[in-house]
C-alpha cells in the first residue's frame, strides 16, 4: 500500500470535480426530461449521471491506480484491498432533471475502510468543499467550521423526505412535528451531500435523514467531521454509512437533535 500525499490528491480531485461539474452545468442548459430513466420507485437517473461517473472514474484511476470504486451508477464496481473511492456523480438528480439549481458531485476516499478524504462540489454555486485526513475543512480556499448555535432554538435544520420505504414515515413525521416548534425552521434541499457541507460551513446547524447510501453521505460527512461537527447514525454510533441513516450538527445542536430522534424513532 503506497503512502499518499493526501493534500495534493485532494487538490487534484477538486480540479477534477470542477471540470466534470462544468460538463453537468452545460448539459443542464438543454436537458430534456424524456431522457430520464427509472432505477426504482421515484429513483431517477439520466445519461448525465452515467457520463459524469465515467469521467470521474477514468481520471481517479490515473490519480490512484491501485484504488477500487463504490459508485452509484455502477459504471465501475471493483473493490480494492486498501483504497476505495465512493462516488456520487450527481447528488440531487431529481433537482437536476426538474431544473432546480441545487445538485452536487460527491467523492470520498476510504483507506482500509476509514474515510481519509472528502470533496463535494456544489455545481450551480461553484462552491468546492474539501478536506483530508489531518487537515482543516475548506470551501474555495476559505477555512470553514460548524456554526456556533447553542441549541435548537437558534438552529436551522436540514432533512430529506423519504421517497421509498415508507414504513418509518410516522416516526419521521413525529420528529418533524417537534422540530417545527423548536427551531428556526426546516429545509429540504434535495442533495444530502449539500446538506452535509452546508452544515459543515454553518449555514445549517444540524441535519438528519434516513434511507441513505454510502455515496450520498461519505464525502460530506467527512468534511463535516473535519469542520468540527459530530456525525452518527440514529443510535449514536459511527456506523452511519452501513446503517443508512445520519444525525449530525455542531456539538450542541447534535445533542439536542439526537435526543429528539432517539425519543421518536
């Protein structure tokens, strides 16, 4: 297993996502919904997702030849022994298809199962969030950190509405009911990666969601942790990727949010 210069690799990945993000932005100008496909109930994909993923994989193979890939569109499925990229080429596909301007590219790198690098590029706003092991969290060369809100009464909370597996809907709605009364408000942007990095830079104070995949959260969750945030599953453990659920925020808001999730979930 080679020793990596993670800072240099992170900068290379930032350059890559900006390049592929430009492709996605250009495609959005003339995108036709008739080219949309369905992977499952309310689970949309287009040629843009697939092409963007192919471009990312091709270049990441050059940057780190020994690496494997965990990708949303399954254009590459080889898992390596030590290093594996986790890629969402277009997080917020439904927004993209409907012309709503919030979607992102999310990339993370695992070394022996541990996240060591995260990059999220919010395409329309041209904001690149990134961090690597041992470093700070950044957005467009400016250091970022979680908010200083001291409780839910000072907070704006992000979430994502479930669009399949509705058996937990009642519990989820109970949590929303409480948060509507205890916070500045709730926001549903439509890209988990964006929710996470907005929490990392203090725009949101906390975020929770379930029915998530590794590629939805790996990059943003790592950046959020590097920015001083806490990220767990609904049980309070660090296994949020495998459990497919996430609760996070600045340390104080996270604690308040977790109490409500645990009570009603």
